[in-house]
């Protein structure tokens, strides 16, 4: 049988005969397949309507205006005479149009398994059911796969896992479809060819029989002519035809036998035994089968391997029957069919099955086949999830209910009932399983029904999502906690802003009143007001600090500084406080302390000052001591660990209350009449800052005898000699030169207080109600400074400052004034266009220092 390798076509005349036969055999099947495809395609449109809303119009156009009418047109054309000439091209076009429609739907909704299965159905229809020839089916199938990938690449935000998974199954479908269609067409053509040849042979055999009858009636010579015809027929057959005697010696072989075995006619004339051509491993069984065939009148078939002259081996099927003359067996006549291609196809199929089995066994998800009563197959991961063995799960007595919770049993039973009623059920769903050890796991299962008569078979892919669901729950809780912390931080920031704004008025008036000639009693009142205002400001700062630390927004800013500066600054701040309470203040620094270190000087000072402040507050007599020692040095990295101790002879702390000292809002005295006030945040802030420095904090205390608070921190020792000790702040008596100030502020109280304060200092102040009014009032050369509140109606201070700088090149310094006191606010606002920044409440010393820093002041 000669076929073109690509199109699988016969020679021209024979091909036309085959096409006619193929069309006649396929017409009814084609009509049924096309009509069924149209009905299914339309039925899928009803699913579109149930599940889609955005693209339902487009999908209806594809299904009911393009694809379904085209399929119905093919169905109608099948009843016309012209259909036989164009039917393959119409089916080819239908395959492409139907597949393109499903691909467009799948690209739009890649998570929708309906369109995935729809495309798989298109592939199945194209390769197997609509009777499309192998070459056209393959071109259409692989073209659709290429088109699918192009559209997937052009689509946006498609998960790569979805594209890979779909490609895997669509490629698999095409590979299997291509091979199947190839061998189906070859099989059809072989059948046609054999039928044709058999018909010819039958006709010729009839002629031979007639001749034989005549030969029997007439002469022996006519018998020889009949034998010659048989020889000629055997010569023409594309199969190996042979005759052997009772010893197995070949008495006749046709030309195809010579070609197939690689022997010449002369080789056979010298003598060849048929069993010498059989592979050694099959020789014994071949002899037994040969002996059996001698005792029957039927055609006997058996399979063996033949050895060619070049020693290569190939499989064959031998169809033989005894040769009888006068009811006596004189030999065997047979036909040998080369089945190499069939065997290769079988081995390829087996290899494919092994490959998919290997994939299933090593999959990360559990895979199973369930026939409604028990599992026919489960992979290793499924056993791992359920904690049962393969033998237990696939035993016919295994009860599915044993691995389901009560709720899951109801869900599974409901799905079974729906399937029995022919209703669609979602392929993807979740339920809970009970493992052999009693654990309850959440699983996600994707199921699909496989085509099989009885019993029906369900393919399932199970994934353990227990940890995933726990993680999602934890993520939700973390998100809620973050949102809560963010809300609390914003709330505290707003409260700080709202409290600092009126504090500007209070502290401003206090500073003005302190400059007025007051009686001693009024001076004492003003002093109390000043102290209370400063305490309130400190409380606000501590609450903000705690909020920033809790929200994780505090970052250490290491600088290189002299360690001595920490102790010197503490001495400057607390010498006078201790002197007022008649306390002794000592600083003791170890001799081996490094001179220069790299650490966050500001935060270390904050910790030390907080501990010293508490020591002074709770000590009425005796001593307050600040001590520092080096406790470790790492030469390889230049890291040092330093211990700081603050010791006092104060009231001490009962042992049962020491454990909660560093907790937020903790108070040693929780009674309503406690003698010492505070927020209870200072030590908790210290603890967080110490942790950020890689250290520890603790306390040794004895009630009514005193306490020692200590902490350690890690720093880097450096040889760089950089003095970071801050210059002493200029005293309040410093007076700047008289300035003309444009002051923008929307709060009336703050306008009056700040203007009174600045006027009392000798400055001239012009008021603006908002940023826009400040722009309108500004004249070049008229002002030495612009003091701008940040938050104002109509136009805020930042926008106003930027517009002034854009409009005027020679603009005086613009200083921001705001109640926003978070760390980084100053840098943020300067980055947005301000030249300096002052935090409310405004005090005279802060204003004087800013004026000096900007180079606008001079000492009187």
C-alpha cells in the first residue's frame, strides 16, 4: 500500500475511489456530528448567560450569529450534490471558527473551566467525530493552539500558571488527537485497500474456481495454468506469501517475502527453513503452533518475530492453514503481515501512559479516580493528605464517608444527586476531610467526569489548603491590627495637633505675662501655669513617641559623636534640678570607654534623660548617679557593648510591681491619690529604644531604699574625631534685631498671642488669615521674614510658600509653624519648600534660635 507521507493519499485514481467511499461512509456520521456540535455550542451559550454579564453580547454574537449558523449551514448543505466536493473544507473552516470562538472566551475568562472544556470538545470533535481528514484536522488543531498562545500573550494580567496549565492539556490533546487521527486514517485506508484487494482477489478467486472446475473437467495442464495464476497473484500481493512442507522448508515465497526478509530468490532456492527465520526466543513456540495448525482446517494465526538476513528483527502476524491434497496434509500455506508500525504505536501509547502515571505519582496535588463506590486509583500525595495507604484507599470495601466530616458528607451527597439528575455541578469546590489520625483538613478539589460506560468514573485533583486558609486568616488579622495601629496613630496625631494649637496661645500669654511687672503671688501663679503647660507638652510628646514606636515608624539615625557628650549634656540638664531638691548628682565614666562611637545620639540621650528624670522625681534626699562602663568589645567588627546605670536613693519599688514597670501605661502607684504623676509611657519607650539598639534594660530596687535602672546598647567604636556636642542654647535674654514679619494664621487666639509675643520682642507683625491673603499682602522689600502656619483654609502654608518662591526670586526666609510634631515633620516640610520649621506651641527661645540660624538676628 503506497501512501503519500504527509497527506496519506493514494495514487490519483485510487484516491478518487477512496474519497468517494469515505464520503459515502461518513455522510450520516458527519451530519450527526455537525448537528450535535451546533446544539452543544448553543447549549454552552445558555451557560454564558447564567455566568457572564460584561461580555454576554459578544459571546452571543460568536455563538448564535457566527458559529451555530455556520454549523447549521453545513448540515443543510450536506443534503446537496455539491457537498461531496467541498465538505472537507467546510468542516476545516467550522473547526477553526468554533475553536477561535472558544479561545476568545477562554482568554476573556481563563479561570472558567467551561471554556477550557469547550476547547477540549472542539479538539475532540475536530480530530475524531466530524470525519475531518488527518492533514486538515492537524493543521486546524495546531493553528488553534498557536492562536491561543498569541491571544494569551496579548491579554493582560493573566496568571502564568493558568497559561502553562492550559497549554499542557491543549498540547496533550493535540498530540493525542494528531496521533489518533493519523492512525485512524491509516487504518481506514488500510481497510479500504485490503477490502479493494480482497474484492479483486475474490473476483480473481472466482475466476480461478471457474478455471479449476474446467481444469478438473478437462486436463491436468489446466491445473498448472491455475497454479501459475496463483503464483502471479502472490507475486503482486504486498504481503509475504509462502508455502512450506511438513519439515518447515520453504517451497515457495513471493517477491514481497524476498524484499521483506532481505533474501534473494537464489537464497531460497538453495534451501531455507521457515523456523530459521524465527527469532530464537520465539522459535520453540512457533514450532508448537505449527504442529497445532496441521490438525485443523481453519486459518491459524500467531505472532512472532522474524530475523532478516541482516540479523535485524521485526514483529509479524502469521495467518496460515494446511495444504491438503486428497484429504492429506502435505504442507502449510501462509501470509505474513508486518506489524512493526502497530507495535511502535502500542509502545508509544504505553510510554505515554507511563509518563502520565509518573507525572501523577510525583504531583504536588492529590490525584484520584473514583467510580462512585471506591477509589480505583490514588497517587502518593493523596495518600499523604488523607494519611491512608494506597491499599486501604483502593480496597473495594473502603467507605468514602470515613474520610468526610458531617458537612462534607452532605455536600458530596448533594453533588451525587445533582449528577444523577443530569444537572451541572461546579468542578471546583472545597470541603473538609478527616485523616486516619483524626486531623481535620481543608481541601480544594477540582473534578471532572471521564467518559466510561459502567461504572462512571470521576477524576479529581485535591489540594490541601489548610495552611493556606490559616495564613489568609492570619493575614487578615495582621491587616486589621495594622489598620487599628494606623487609626490610633492618626487619632493621636490629630489630638496632638488640636492640643498644641491652643497651647500656643497659653504658653505665649504666659511668656508675655512673665515679662510684665507682677506681684509675687501672680508671678507664682504664672510659674505654675508655665510648669503645667510644659508638663502637658511633655505628655503629648511621650504619647506621640509611643505611637510612632508601636507603628514601627521610628528608625535609628546613627551619627559619630563623643561618648563624653552624652554625660556632659546630662550634667548640664540635671545639675540644677538636683540642686533645687538638695540632691547630689554624680557622673561616673569607666576609664576604658571608647572616645568616639557611632550610634543614635538623640535616642540614647532620650533614654538617659528619661531614667534621670524619674530618679530625680522619686528621690527626695540623697544621691542620683549616672554611671557608664564598657562590658564587651569585638575587635573583628569594632562593635562595643556599653552599660549605663542610673542609681538613686529614692522611694524604691516593691518587688511585686517591678515586672510590669516597662509595660505601656504602667504606674507604680495605681491609687487615685498617687503622689507622682505621669503617662506610664516613659519606661516602655525606653525599652523599645533599647531593643532597637540591640540591648537590654532592667532594674534593681529595694522598697524605700532606692533603685538602679540599667540598660545596655551596642555601638561601633571609631577613630574619627568629630565633636557633636551641641552648642549651648542662647539664653532667653538674647534679642534679635527688629524684624518686619508677615504672619499667616487662621486661628484668632494664636494670631493675637503670637503677635503680642513678637511685638513684645520688638518686631513689627502684619497678619494674614490664610495663604492666599499672605500672597496678596506680600510686597518685595517690605518684610524680613514670613511666618506661615501649615494648615489653613483657602490655601495652606506649603502651597502659599511655593507660589511666593515661584513669583519672587529674592524672597525672605519662609518659616513654617505647625502643631504637627511627628519625627521627620520638620524635614518633610523643609523638603516641600520651607526654609525652617517651628513646632507649636511657639516659645520665645525657639523663635530666637531660628532667627539666629537664618542669619537675621544680632546680639544686643
